[in-house]
């Protein structure tokens, strides 16, 4: 299994993958920064070279914090607000992908809130159908939305 590469895009996804990699191989924390640094590319490598040359990074945890600040979302973003304002635009597949992307940035919301956010962003005909069905899980809500979308597409 190869160490995940990082070029500055999708820092949250890369952090998840590299930590999973280190957990799987039981990599000692004092080796993690060195291993990760071998797998930086492009803007991420340039940033790390600068930070290392200026003695700004001293530990794996410090590296992760600095990386999140440099390449991650702004601390002034409101991921819960963005999730609540998300709206269906073209297809359930596209809406689901965007919903999952936004909800991945939010922690601590109950499944009932996620279901409510998902349904509230649907176009009105789909929203009505799902409100009638009262899905009890997010998977159920998404499945119903796909089914009703197909129904309306067939009409």
C-alpha cells in the first residue's frame, strides 16, 4: 500500500487517509512527519519547505494544524450554515454528492437533523413526497428521493 500523496488539494481527505495509513502500519508518531514529507508535491511541498526552513513545524500534530490552516477551509466559514442552505439544482446524485461533501465538514449533528437538512434542500415536489414518507434514516431519505426523482423523470 502506497503512502497517500498530498498536493494541497482536499486536505481533510488527505489527513484522514494518512492517519488511517499510519494506524494500519502502527507508524510511530516521531516517524510520521518525515514519511509524510516525502509524499508532498507541488504547492504543499513548497509550503512545507518554507515552513521547515523557517523552523515553524516541530511535530506531527503541529504539522497537521499548520496544514489545515494553510490548505483547509477558513476558520470563518460556517459549514453548518452552508449545509442548511444547500439546494437541489440538477439531480439527486449531484445533490447527494454536494450534501455529503458539506456534511463531512460538520460533526455532532444528529441523523434527524441531517435528514431534515437533506429534505429541506430538495425541490418542492420531491420535498412533499419525502415529508409524507417520513424517512427515519438518511439512507432511507436519499433512496426515496432517488426513487421519486425517477418517477417524475418517467412522467
